[in-house]
């Protein structure tokens, strides 16, 4: 039963109660039992009305909180999307849940096609290190840096460094292209 339906039932019950009171008052001498029953019924209906008002106020507060949460979600979603570094949120098995614009550009795949794919399909070397980083982060280990060689769609592989953190059954990746130094062997 919805809150609006409850309000209709409550109004109807209060009206019936008022009619019962008038009928009881119309009798010569209502019995003490009838008077007691009517008093208790009146008290119960008033308590129900107060509870109904509290429910209405709570629903209004919940709606305000939901609106505020939605605004915050939008705000942080926009902030996440506009970050200059590639950010990817995955499940522990590297299935992509969220990406930002920089990650879309880095991997050269539109966001709608990235979601649901595994990030591991873009790792062309160091896959065991990548999978170990996923497992470590998803187990709640401390943040770590991982060097990867990524293969964007229809582009040459790139070396990258990823900051990997985990929590809440997700793994978060902040990926930065790495420019090879003189000691790096880059293929």
C-alpha cells in the first residue's frame, strides 16, 4: 500500500470514526464500554495520523537526499570523465565497469564498446604481472605501480605505467603513457 493510498484509507477511517462518535452521542446513555472503545479508537487513529505525517516527512527527506546524491554523482562523474589521465575501473577479473575520456582515447575504442570488455585484452606483455596486480588490488592490498605494454585498437603498442588500487570489489587503474628512457628496451 502506497503512502497516498494510506492517506485515503486514513481519511476514510477518520470520517467513519466521526460518524460512530455522533451516533454514540445520539443515544440516551452510551455504555461505558462503548465510550472507552471510542476513546481508544480515537487515540489509535490519531497515532496513525501522526505516523502517517512522519512517513510523509521521511519520504520528502529521502527524495531530497536522493536528489543530492544524484547531483553529487553527476558532479564526480563529470570530474572523473574530465581527468587528463586515463582512468579505468574494473572488476577483479579486469572487466571494465567505467572509463573516462582519456582512457577511451588511449585505447582507441568508444566507451560503449569498452564497458564489459576485459582490460587484459589490451595488455600485450607482462600479462602475469597485470593479473597479479588485479588480484593484489582486489584483495585490498596497498596501491602499487605496474609497468605495462598496452595495445590500443588499430594503433601501435604503447608503454604505460598504471597506479593500481582496489576496494569495494573493484580495481581502479590510473594509466599514464611512459616514455622510454635510455635503459629501456622498447620494441
